[in-house]
């Protein structure tokens, strides 16, 4: 039954235990036939802290877009931990301060990327589900695409394999894939965004959807073109092993799609309900909580509601109806379970499977506000007696957010 609720055991620490947990209790909620977890990323606060402490910002500006071979990449690989609140943007921002003088340009570029993450959250917090449609331009109805989708191309095959096996991609290959999907192959950007969202460990409707809209032109001033030139520049040697090395179907620049401007959504101009978008600025207390409700947006040991209530059990609900619909990759579920297992070793934790409104009914809860539609959907159905502010890097403003540059100019620095 859709309203059935099951209390699940706490998983033991470790990757194998997390895989077994997903297989035993969540087997009909992921999109692959078997559990295939990522060897590249481990879930949990310890993994997040280690990843941040081992990150060196030196060379980031020059190497963040390098693709192949992998050893040349300068990307931080912190995004899965940022996405689930194991690392806050504020914490990551200050972590590179000690390198600001010796590597000024790298720190500035790295922080620019953190600001893009913050912009995505502001954009999504304000527009919510409206981001599922184009926000600035509409792709005109097209005739036959330049060619059918072909995953046997070396560049596309490499991206697909890494996405499905590791659940992570550098930003450069995300742009390549999105451009190839929409600009050249003529496929729907929403379908490609869903595909990324299913597999990316850092998959969020905020950053992922903004990236697809920006790359394809439906949320920016123009689309991004992808051709062999980028592959040879950022992934030297990859083309030489491709079956199409002598007859590359993307040898020339793609034809720009016909972008038709749409009426500006008023929410891109101003926010009529900034309080709802931003959430509380200070802790709101309406009663005494008996547990801390954790969301997938904030699973770190330093979640504000957890820190404020060290003696209360935490509770996390696997939203069965939602997960049944989303069919995420098992990698994503294993990452979450590993994170929960480490938390369970530190404090009492309850893991429940079912609709959150049913699973948490009648329990006075402390929680941390999350700037996503799901939080707003569930909050009125729950007894939230203590609500903590979201740890914004910059408080949302109520001005224009149609572009990153416009949004950034209005920040209160």
C-alpha cells in the first residue's frame, strides 16, 4: 500500500553493508537491475571532511575543465558532499582562505563556482517546479535532427560510462553531453536532465536543472556548441581510440538551434514572498521536539537542528512514493545509506520507509529549513515545533535572478 510505513534497521558501517541494505530494503526503488555503487565516492561525514582537507586549490583555474586523462583533472569532487549538506558552501568558502594570497586566481575561480552553486539554490528556491519548463527561451519545433543519438562515439561513451558507474562528471563533460543531446541530436532537455538526476551523486534539481537550461539556451542568452575541437583540447588522446576517428560526426560546429524568447516569468524579476524563499533567519520555536527530522538536503553531523538537539534521536524517511517515481540510481541510495550508517554510530537514529507525512505523524519535530519544493510540501503536514535557518552562503534577495551576473550584482557583500 502507498501509505504503508516500515521501520528499517540501522545499517552497519561500510560500503558492503550499505549495498546489502539497499538490496534488502530498497530493491524496487532504483533504476538498475543490480546495486552498482561508486568506487570513486564514499558517503558520510568523514569522507566529506577528508575530501575537503585533501583538496588543494592550486591549479584549479587552469585544470578544472580538464577531462582526460583523469589524473590531469583539477575539479574538487566536493559537489556530492555539498549537495547533501555534509559540507556547507560557507565552510568550503572559508576553507581556502589560507591559500588566498599564494593562489589568488585559483581561489577566486573556485569561489566563483561556489557562487554558481548558491545562485542555483536561490533560483530554484524561488521558482521551484517552474524550472521544469524553459525560463527564458523556447526551443523551436525542429525537423529531423542532424543525426540520431549514437553512444558508440568515444566521447559520449566515456561520459555515459563514467556517469553510470561513478555517478559524477566534471562540469566540462556535463556541458558536452547536454549540448550534444539537445543542440545536435534534438532531444528534449528535460529527458536529459532527468537522466543526469538519476545517476549523479550530486544530482539536485537546482544545480542540474540550471546547468541544462544554461547549456541548451532555454535559460540563457544562447546555447553552448559541442564539437570535436573541445574533445581534442580537453581530452587529448580520446579521439584516437574512437571508432569514428576518421569520420567524426561532430567534426564541424553544430547548427545553432532556433531559440524563441518567451514572456519573462515575473519571479525572475522580483520575489513576492522572500520570507518563504529564504526561510527563517533565526530559530523558530513553537514547542518541545521529541526528534530531529533530517532531509536529504542536510545530512551532515553539523546540521543546525542536530547540533541544537544532541540528546534527541534523529529520524530519516526514505520517501517511498517519491523514490518509486524518481527511480534513482542505486549509487545514490548507497551513498545516502553510508552517510546514515556513520550518523547512526554517533547518535540514536531511526530510518523509516514510507510517506513522510504518515511516518512522522503526531511527532513534534525539530528540523532545518530546506530551500526546495519538497520541504514546503511536507512542512504543513508535520508538527514542526523547532525550525532552524538554512545555512546560506548569501541571503537570497528579492531582485532580478534571470542570470548569474545580474543576481551576483545584487548580493549584500
